[in-house]
């Protein structure tokens, strides 16, 4: 009877174990299918993301250095991998010998520690060999560094001025000499960022890299970039050109590149320059020599059309209309369209300085900046633009002062 009961209990246990095994198998199978689904979705997402890569900009799932567009950038990539290879060989060699020695000469297999004194030959070897390796690496790096700093015989020289938070470009030598403009993050991207960024599923490859006016240069010509800054330290960097040069207030530094192919190439300020550091992109448009010449002609015509006589006396309504555009392009990002305070940025609506009858106070702030750089200098704007934006702020929102500032007054304040 006991035997029979034991057999019955054993059969039940076996059935329970069998069912448990089946459940486990089903669970594992379900998990496997779930993981396959995740992997499939990831691959699908990756394929979709691959279609959204921005040529000339950061790539989706980028693991390597960016695709070079200049000889210098290509040399940097080559040097990077050669030095990485040397380091890897040294790592494998040193740790391989170390682990081999530990394993083969361990106490548990009967080895006893040897008694010996230092070897002069070994001492010389492990001093001379690393020294020669370092010298070889230094020679390769020095050759590239010297080439990076050779800014002589440039076909075109452009001054890039870092401004919180935009870039001012001035063509100072070569074809296009005299062209100057300020490049700012596209207003629609700024508004999108303020609203919390792209919505789920909304893909914008050039998000926070699109600007209103890109820097245009010709292909296969040596471009010298002179960098400086109006307020704090910035850094002009375009990875695919292999360039990164700090822009320091009161100092002039330079770098160069020669793009070997046409297209759009992107970078960003690479020095932490304040609260809107992320909104300071660089867009370089490389075109053919013929396209560049056409662009120069268009920009020169635009500059001639915009050239205002500072002695011209403007009607207040015209100054306000122009000032509204200047404000939207240059001031609204910090002071807001409403003129209200935004964090540390002081309000313009109701501001004592703006409403003061002495316009020179506000004019000096626009020309020289204020608050240790929190308010950047706007000397790069024309006398008419500064007069227009001052007149606009003095008569906008609740600031109904009725005051008008003329370009000649701004010109006098510059002296």
C-alpha cells in the first residue's frame, strides 16, 4: 500500500515538474520572441534613422570620427587610428606577458620565486624602446600640427567673431572682401526648442544646426579663419574640416581649411559660453568657384542697397518698423518678443534706461554691452539699425515715450 502511495506521489511530482518545465520553456520562448521583437524594432528604427542622417553634420549612431572633407581632417583620422593601434599593441603585449607570467609561474603548480638582481640589458631596453616609440608618435603628430597652423598664402580670409549667441562673419581679404553679416540659429528651431523640442516621431536632421545665413566659401581654395569674440570665450569648430580654434575677447587667433568637396557642413561653438551655448551653430556652405562668384555679386548688391547714410533723418514710424525686424532677429531670443524679464535677462518693457530721455545711456549699452557680457555688444550693427531698435523699444509695449533716435546720434556715440 505504501509502495503504491509512493508511486502515485512520485507520478504527481513528475507531472508537476513536467508542467513546470513546459511553463518555463513557454516563458523563455515568450521572452525570446519579445527580445527578437525589440531587436527587430531597433533595426527598423536604425534603418529609419539612417535615412535621416544629416550630410556634413553629426550622424545617427556615429561611432567613428566624422567623414573628412579636407586633407587635414583625413590626416587627423589616420593619425588617430595609427596611435590607437600602437597603444593597442603595447597594451596587449604588456598585459599578455604579465598574465602569462602569473598563470605559468603560479605557486599552485610548484613554481618557486626566483632570486636574481636587475638586468642592465632589460633596464636599457625598457627605457630606450618606449622612448623611441614616443619620439615616433611625436614626429607624426608634430608634422600634422605644423600643417594645421600654416595659414599663409590663403585665397580667402574671413573673420569669425563669437557673440552670445551667434557668429559674425566678415570677409576681409580675397573675393567678396567687405561682405559682413551675422549668422543666427533659425528662429523656427529656437521656437521649437522653447516649446520642448520635436514631438515624438518628428524627425528634424538639422535640429538646432539650421541658421538664417550660412558662411559661404568656394571649394578647393585655402580659407583662413581669424577668430575673436565680443564677450566671452567661444570656439569655432567644424569637425569635418578638422578645425577647432578658440575665439577669445581681445585676442586674434587663426586657423584654416581647404574643402575638397561641395556641400553643407556643420559645427557648433565648442566652448561653454553661457546659458544659450547650445544655440550657437555653425553652417559652412561649400560651393563651386562659379557659384561663389555669383553669391558674392548678390551679397554686394544687397549691401549696397542696405548702405544707409547716417546723416539721413528718419521718420519715427519708419524707424519703428525697421527696429521691429532688428529686434526680432537679434534681441527677442533673450528679451522675448513681449519685452518682459526672462530669468537673469532684465525686462525692456518699463525699463528705466529705455524710458530715460537721455538716449545715450541705452545707446552705450548696445555699443559696448553690459553686465560683464550678459548683454553682448552690438557694434557690428549699422548706425541705422541701432537707432531703429532703440526707437522701437522706446515706443513699444508700455514704453510710449514718443522719443526718436537718429543714426547720426549713434554715430556720434561710437566716437
